[in-house]
C-alpha cells in the first residue's frame, strides 16, 4: 500500500514540476535570426546628415526584444548591469567604417567623455583602445565613463 502511495506521490510531483517549468519558461525560445539594421521605432535624434539613423548600438534578447541605443557607452552600461530583460542573443554596433558588426568583433576608442567610437578590428586605431570584453568588465565595475 505504501509503495503504491509513494509512486502516486512521485507522479503528482513530476506533473507539478513539469507545469511549473512550462509556466516559468513560457515565452523563452530561440530568437529568429534578424538583421542588425535598426527599426524606425528607435528613440534617438533625427537621422544624421548621412541619411542613416542615429542609432549606433543594439542588444537583441532571446525573447525578440531589441533595445536600441544612441551611443555605445549606453549599451555597455546596460550590458554591465546585473539585471537583464532576458538572455542576450546578439549585440551589434555601428562602426565608423559605416557598417553594423557584431560588437564582440569591434575595438572601442575611449575619449574624455566616455566611449565614443567603435572600429572594425581591421582598422588601425590609436589612443585608449579597448576590446569588447575589457569594456564590458569596466562597465560592470561602473567605469563606463572616462
């Protein structure tokens, strides 16, 4: 009798665990592969004289949420924060070379006002240059500024 009761209890526990898992992880799934080109709903200044949007960085989360930033420094401050609105799927920056690239592949020039520019790795950059991981660590310590 007790063996049958413990099997029934184990079954109920397994079902409860499965239901809790479904409820907690609802909405999480693989993100659709998308282009890093920013959408028109970004809240930056009007388009630059070059005709492109002022958006210079973006974070894509696994839920499909895309946060767009007018500056690389703002994006790194968000990435360095302890809480995120989801799992980070991809991070893109607009380089001075004129294209969107994976942020992990860029070099970042630090100026007196903070992080100003992102360069493709192939570019020759002089000054206080940081890699993605160096800048991320600095921002996690609260040192995204100058």
